[in-house]
């Protein structure tokens, strides 16, 4: 047998044994169906992550664990979903970090404006010891943190005027997530910050009761916000994680082998979504421009950073050691 044939035979034997062991782990498991919910539509990055997760879990549990997807807030807004997970009426979801931080205050450290300068800098913190430690703290409120997907770098849109400097925001009614850091950030920028659930914000933009909102490009594109928002500023003011999260009542009922598959599948699905978001952004921006949306590519970021300095003064000591640890990790 030549060397290539030998290697091929060994590889085939190894894969065969692995598949056999893998199947054995779930051959006696009673089938389980888990409902995974999120509040956005099927074109959004959250759904891309959820579909990948669904595929990986089905494949790796030999069909013993089935994931059913419930997009479009069909099971409720994000706070409702989290509360449902705590008591076992909702199994799991992909949830924006802002609402999660209402349950574990330290998670709000990620909401601080201009904390990360690049996606890679954010991933290093989230996937490293700091992020994993914070995921673990969710167990204190009867939730199981699995992995960080992403909402991404958030940008400002509005229906009134181009925004290049914080002065241009003055008086705009801007929807923000129901999270105090976001509220205070936009108040410092001069906006009339209006905290509300995303499902309500879509109606408010259509009715003109708010002027703007802030979200990543993928959200602006997938929800066709260009139909109500004439301007987008690439402020990249906050990098927003999203979390694959499960209720502890459901997690504790799963066998250990299934738990291992779910954790690994969540991490891989999260990384898949990050890659897709990066690949799609330039195309999405081009389509938004073609639709007539005016996009400010080069706002005065230094002025924005200076304007939100009071947010750090107010919240900098509320996150224990986490802000200091993140800053230390960013040192060259």
C-alpha cells in the first residue's frame, strides 16, 4: 500500500470510529425539540446564525435534538423572551446584549460607546476570558449563556438631516434600546432618546413619532429602513454583541452530551454569522445608496467621543473590574 492510500485508509477508519461513537452518544436519547426565538426577520444576521445552529445541532445529535425557529418576535419581544427562558416557557433565543444587560448589569460594559475600534478587538474580548466569565454570570439569573453572535457596530439613521457632528443630532427623537447606557449616550449627544422595543420602533418610524434609530447596517438593510430613514451616519458608536442564550430549566434537563453539542454549535454559528455580516456589508451599503439613502461615511468621530465622555464618568465604576480588564487587554 502506498503512503497516500495508507493515510486515506487511516483517515477513513478514524472518521468511521468518530461517527460511530457520536451516534452511540445519542442513540438512546429521547428526542427533544427546542424552540429558538428572536425578534428580527429571516434576512437578518440573527436568523442566519439561528439556521446554522439548527443545522449543526441536528447533524451532530443524529436528529435527537431538533431546533424549531421562531423569528419576527412571534414569541414576544426580547425582554419577554428572556423572562420566558427563566421560567421555562421559552427554550432559547438569539438576544441583543442590551436587553440581556438588564438581567446581569455587568454585561452592559459592552454597551459603552466607542469601547472597541474593530470587530477583531471585540471578538478577542468576547471569546476570551472576560467575555466567557460574563456569559457564566447569566446562570445567576437562571439563564445559560452559550456564545456571542453579533448585532455589530451600530450607526445612526434619521429622517430629518445628515449628521456629521453631535450638534446635528440636537433635538432628534431617536429610538434606543431599553438600556440606560444607550439612553444616556444619546442624551449626551443631544438627542431626545426614546427607549422602546424594536417591534414598536418600526411602527413609530412609519408613523413619524420618532425621527431616527441606531443599528448596524445589516438591520437597516434587512428591515428596509431606507423607506422611512433618509440619512445614515457611519458613527460606529457601539459594538453590540448578541447572545445565544437558553433558559436554565431547559438546559438542566438535557444530557451532558447534548449540552456539549449545543455549546459548540452556538459558538460555530456565531462565528459563521460574523463572517457573513462582514461579507455582506459593502453590498448592503451599495444597495441602500442606490435606493436614495444619503450615507455620511466620515463623521467627526473625535467630537462624538468627546461628547459621550460623561457616560464613562457615570458608568465607569459600575462594572466592577471589567472595564479596566477590557482596556488592559487592548494595550499593545
